[in-house]
C-alpha cells in the first residue's frame, strides 16, 4: 500500500527563493512575473518527484507575533519586502487557489508554528510529511515521518541521519543548538563565545539547554577549548540562553483557524482562469504543457485530464 504523503510549503521562503531566481522576468505590460512563474515551477517539480496526496502552502502575515513581544529586536535586521515582490503576492495567491492548493495563514502566528502544528496533526492521521523550506528552524521537526526539502535542490532530502551528520546532534536538539549559537537570519542573539562546534559538544552530552544548566558544574570536564570562559559565559547569560531558545523553538500546539479535513480536501483546479492568466503573464511553456497534458500539478496531482480538455474547448 502506498504511503500517504503531504508537502507543507513554507510560503514566505518560496516568495524570496522565486523572486531572486527570476528577478527580471516580466510580461509585455512590464509587470514582474518571476514569483508566479517560479512558484508554479516548484509545484510541478514537487509533484513529479514526490507525487504527494496533498500540498498546502503556509504564509506569514505582516502582523507581530509572540516572539516580537518576547524580544523587540526579533527579525529587526531584515530589510523590508521589495515592492516588485509585494505586488506579486495577491496574483500568486489567486493562482495557487486556482490550482486547487489550499493556503493557510494566521494573524500574530508565524508560519513555522502553523507548519509545526500541522505536522503533528498529520502524523496522527498516518501521513508522511515533507516540509519545503531552507529555514534551519524546521530541522527540529524532523523525525521518522517528517523530512525537510531544503529549498532548490529537491534531491537533497534532510532526515535524522543528515542532521546528525551536519550538526552532530539529533533533530530534537536543533532549537537548543540555535539558542546557543544564535541565528543571524532572525536576529536571535545566542550566547557569546559559543560557536557551532562547542554547541554540538554541549548538546551531545546534555541534549538540551535546560540540562546544560542543570549540569553547569560538570561542563568543565568536557574536552572544549577555553572551557572556563565558556562556562562563565553560560552562567552570565542564562536568561539570554532561555530567551534565545524560546525564540527558536517551534510551537506545535497552536489553535488553527481551519479544520484539518478542510485542508485535505482537494478543490478542483480552475482551468479557464489558469489559461487566461498564463496567456496574460506570457507563460507560454506552461500553456503548452497544459494543452499537451504534461502539466504535473494538473495531470498528476489532480488527475484531471478529461475535465481539462472540456474546459479548454470552452475557451
């Protein structure tokens, strides 16, 4: 029996991935189209590679979250979203929904926490989950049923073994690892004097920040260079360590604004709308694939060849 699989896509990560991959792409009206083109390309690649039962896209919203309340400098280092990217978001969401793919986002809740909560719920429904994201935070969710596709190279799937090979720790310690070393992409401070190698040794021995502090007097026995200075830094920055951990740890128990069953329903793709949009945006490659029944997100994911042919004849 084929395993049930679902792909959860980190929507904001893909916005920037596609924006910079197809930065100069425009239609003849001068409208930027790279994000739209790139997103469809990602969908088709995912379907061809994994043939999932379901795909869901999860977006952040511009609203502040609990992490901003915990730490006012959270993500303060990020530049504002380029206007040419911002203008593509609503047209993109129209296309995603017209492809029959559900979107979920919640005010004051980060996409990471939605993905974490969905992953937990889908495991209970016996799904195997692929998370499409290059965000290091996502690695903490990896287990026997959850793997991470770290962006462009969909052949490079990250599992428990790959995480251990790269970081020397198990996935459940990743939030603690990032809490110790910090995460510049989110402006998470971490602990002074602790780099990746030191964090890896600490967590190999104690598995979590909580256990590190419970065994703080035993740390001096570890084979770490400048261990006395590192121990002093840990003692001095205990509050910062737990703050950084709370910023990196994904919440898997948020109250969702929709039902899991609704997310699992496949809506019918709106073929006429898609073809008109492809014509407007000059996605000739996709139009040709649609007519030739080789457009994976329709012909494989939805298995809608007959419906598509009927709709094309109406145009």
